[in-house]
């Protein structure tokens, strides 16, 4: 007989029933009537009188004993104050036995697949605790969790449930903004943490099992995301190729898109997110931002009616929404989703970063997708160039203004055109701005001082006086057609930038 110091209830043992092979057949497991388990012993039905109170008796049997023998055994067990009887058969009790077990406070358990000695040792180790029991529990929990994770349709919940049942301690996945992929209790998709593994009642076994279960759950989560979003990611790769391809190759993408289930002939609208380092414009965003942002975005749009894709071109992010031509508020719905992605990107990158969002207009087909992407890129880059990183910039215009936006978004073009007007900057900010507006009005009215005066609400002589000073400063022939075109373009780009500050 093995005497133990620690007292357990039958309910405590049943929490480990999956590992021990135990199930309750009758009698109390909890409550005032439930006995405490102080020791475990192997004894036949005729030897119960020799056991001490608090003993859990394992009854050796190859088949169910006769009902009257069970009734007698239950009366003896109750009289002796035994904690319970464990039968190693698939026991079925008569109603009288069930009633005796309840009234006498004797738990009746069945362990039909157990071997006597192994069951006794397992319960002994469980009740006594210590390193041996901790390792036994942990090993079994890892075995069950591994088996659960191997299932073709396994989920994170399946892994946690298997570990919880094997240990008798519930595991759960909780949100924790502070968790990192390097934490041993982090559950991740790749290097993107999706939660922290928490045991309801931590002990030595949960400490051993936790990191393994977190790793298994991470693999299952990674597989689930891969299978769920693999088609979307393949189409996103195609979108990047399409946006970057030469115009002559555009039609060649139609067949590839059809094979991937991407209806390229429909209407597309693109949002372009551009990261900017606020303290170091040449820096690149943290490497962890892209996978975390992609997972957030894919989960965000998964239940929406439109078709969505998230793509990356270097550090920039493309958000593409696709639906039938003529659907109302297409751009508004893109903005609704893209601004949430914009905010999350900023939170991931930290306070030293701003993500500027440019929004294109809905366009049809492969060429239209490229056009919407170009509009969105120009809008985002223009906002950054104008000193407004982190803004949302809408492109809903056509014609000259779009060309100017493209020129303004290009640092090289902007600097070349800016050099033309650079001599005016020596006049000071206010006088320089006045000179540029006067010059643009004059040039856009075919060098007519009278029409420029009407537009500026000035006397023609005042306009003439200003233009004389401007000619003297610039030292350019404003009557030459090529020079006039360059200067007018430079004025328009300069004023476009000033209007966007």
C-alpha cells in the first residue's frame, strides 16, 4: 500500500481522466458528499474491509462482477470511508448500485483499458506530485497536442483543447500587445504574434508544455493562413508584375489572371501607402511591419463582398479593390479599408514613421488597374513632397492637373523646374510668391498684360512694372515659345506645391 501526503478529490483525478483512462460511472465527484483521496491501493471486493479511510481502491477484474457483489462492496466502502472504487472493466451499474454510491458518498469509476499496476502507479505519481509526475503529465500533454496538430483540418483551438484535456489545466490564447515572436509563450504566424498562450492554473507541467504547445499552435496557424490566403497572395504577386510591367506587356496578363481566378476585366481602384521616416527620410521601415500588416489586412477584408488584394512594392503597400463596373461608392469603400490599414501600419512602425495614403479612381481592366495605381502613387508621393506625410490624398482629377501632380511627385522634375524660378526666391517668400502668380497669369494669357491685370485685379501698369522686375531677375526671353512653356510649367508646379502645404 502506498501512503500519500497530498489529498485530492475524485474530481481532481477526473480532470486527468483522458490520460488515466478514467470515467465516472456513479457517485459524487464534487460537493460535500465527495470523499478526499488520500491513498491508492489494489484490492479485491472481498478485501475492502482491510483498507483505510480515504483510499481509492482499484478492483482487479476481467469482467463485470455480479450486481449483488457490487452492492455489498459499495456498502462496505461507504462504511470504511473509502474515496472510491475503480473497476478495470467497462462497468455498467444497476439502479440499486447507483443509489448506494450516491447515498454512501462512494465514487465508482471505470478504467476499462488500464492495466492494474500502471494505473496505480500513475495515480500514485499524480497524487504525490514531484518531478516524476510533472514529467509524466507533460509528456502525455505534448503527445496529445502533437497528435491534434497533425490533423489535416486541425485548428489552434484543437491543439489547445488536446493539451488542456491531457493536463487537466485549461489553456487559452489571449491578446497581448506586448507579446513578441521571440517569447516562448507566443503563438505566431511566421514572425507575427497573434496572441499569448496562458494556462488557467500554472504549475511545473504547464511550464514545460507551454512552449511546445505554443509552437504547435503557431505551426497550425501558419498552415491555416497559408491555405486560406494562398490564392490571394498569388494574385497579389500578379498585380505587382502588372503594375511594374511595360505597357506593351499588359495584355499578356489577362490569361494568367484568369488562371488565378482574378477577374481582370472588372473595375479596380487602388490605394497606395507610402512610408516616410520622420527623423530619417532615407531609412526603411522595420522588417516586421510587412508580414504583420499583410496578415492584418487579409483578415480585415476576408468577410467583405468585394475582392481585395494586398501587395508590396519594396516598402510601399498597394490595396486593390475589385468589383463589377458601375458599383457605387467604390472609391469610398477603398478609403474605408485603406485608412484602417494606414493606421495599423503607423502603429506597427512606431512614432518615427508616417504612412501616406494616395487613392486612385475606379478604372476598368488591366490598363485601368495600372492607371488607378499610378494615380494613387502620384497622390501619395505628392503629399509627401508637399511636406504632408501621413495624410490621405485623393486623386479624382484628369488632364493637366494629373500631369502636374506626376511632375511634382518626381524630385528630379520638381528640382529642374524649381531651378528656373530659383532667382525669384532671393526676393523673399512673399514677394517671390507674388512674382510667380503674376508671371503665370501673364504667360497663361499669351503674354497679355491687360488680361493678366483683369485676372489679378490690378492696373495694367502695375502688371507691367512687376514683369519688368521679373524679367530683370530671371534673365529669360519670355517671348521664346520653348522658354515660355518651361517657365509656365515651372510656375504651375510651384503653385501646386504651395497649395498643398
